[in-house]
C-alpha cells in the first residue's frame, strides 16, 4: 500500500532520549516521530500491545530499497 511521510514532528536525541525540533533533513539512523498519510485506512495496533501489528517498514517506490522502519505509538 502506498503511504508517504507528511510531517516530521520531532527528532529523538539518542544520548538523552529528549525530543527536539526536527529541523532540516533527517540523517541516517536518526530516530524521528512522523505523520504518515496512507491511500487506505490501516488496521494497526500500538507496538507495545502487538509487535506484529504495530511495526512497519517503508520501501522507496522507485528503488525498492528499505528506507525506514517504524513502530506505531
């Protein structure tokens, strides 16, 4: 199913686990909180309730490369 990142909300500092504004580009291995927009409604659960229904990967449509992995909060 097609989906796209519509907003990068914040970046998590891995040293302090504090949230900070996500300005500029997201770098490799950054942990960010995003908003996704999907073509159709998704049936998901929070990751803490169901690891299989609360996790996802994003694959680039043109290169078919995995570009992100995520958890539903």
